[in-house]
């Protein structure tokens, strides 16, 4: 709100040292002189008084503290849920990546090699838990689970161990 009238009236106003420091901090950030900064602050205050429906919480009256706290809590919950979703999306991306690796392995015949490794281990040990199969075979979990999902060759016993089908 720029006024084109001649500015020949002076108003003396006193500030504390900390108030003046704070004013200077913000006026520097806004690249303004001290006089213009204070003048603009006064014009802004006048605009707020003249337009209470615009500046008084969008015309809704005083802030409902309970509602504001609920909004803040909901926002915090939403942020936590967004982080959980991001983590789950990372896991899903990893699953898709692993599936594409498995598809390539199937095309290259590597799945048969992995099956043979698991078959040999089960012939030697009769039954093994999937974690033990991973450790002994040095194959990643997604490869082990892809191999043992072949229900024509493998079964899971009541103890959760993988066995060869007779």
C-alpha cells in the first residue's frame, strides 16, 4: 500500500533494544528500510482491522484450541502413516525386482540349478527349515522360496521343514 503523499509528518516512537534488534532482523530479510518496514507493518495492521472476515481465521471467529490440537494430531498420524507406506512400497519394489530376477533366472536355466542345489541338500539332510537351506546353499531367500514353491518336488512338514516328495 504505497502512499504518494508527501511524508513530512514525523512520529517519535520508542523501542527496547531487543525489539529494535528483532525489527532490524526482519527488515533486512525483507530488504527494506526500518521506516518502510514499520510503515508497512502499520498498513498491514490497518488492513486486518478493516477486513476482519479475511484475516480473522477466515471469518470463523476465535480458534477452537481443541479442534486445532486434533488437526495437529491427525497431521502427525498422517505423517507416520506416510512413512509406513513409503517403507512398504520399498518392500514391494524389492519384491518386484526379485521377481524380475527370478524370471530372468528361469529363462537362463538358473532355477533348475538352484533346484538341484536344494534337492542335494535335502537328500543329504532329509528335511531342513528354509533358513537352514538359505545358510547351507548360500542362496538368497527369494530364490529358496521360489524353488521350494514347486509342489511337485517339495513339501513342508508340520514342523515347517522342507522335504522332498517321495
